[in-house]
């Protein structure tokens, strides 16, 4: 995967986010820990990051998750977009998440 700049990720808000198959997630007290089994690195998310991750991976698109987060949090839209973009960028760069077109079904390999 090439260099992922903030502009590249912002342009993909119409995409959907999918947790990579080699990633384990554990939730504990509203926070989460992600383990990349390939790199053996752990990543921790606070409550807000956990909610962002839950929504971007369960909704039809990143943009749908962004709209839902705007409803849930008292935050300026631009600031939320920046924070969500930064989270997505870090998760993609660390092999935890992939972005794919929203119209592509996420079916597990047999």
C-alpha cells in the first residue's frame, strides 16, 4: 500500500471501512484494544475512538458513520471530520482497517 495522505482518506468518506481479517479486537469498559496478528502490535482506543471505530465498521459508509457521530457528539463538523480522518489514516497505515467501495459486499473468503 502506498503513502496515504489525509487528502486520500478524506476522499474515501464514501467508502466503507472493514477490519482486516488478521486483527483481533477486545472491548473493555467502553474502550478497545486492537491486536494486529501479523505485526504483533497492540493499539488502544479510548471511548470516543472506540465509538468511531464501531460506527465506521458497522455502517454502510464512512460518511454515514460521520453523520451519526455528528448526532451523538457536540462537536464542530470540521473538527469531527479531521479527527475521524486521522483515526482512519492511522488504522489503515497500521494494517488494522481497509477502505473499500461502499457497494462491495464484505463476504468472508471460503
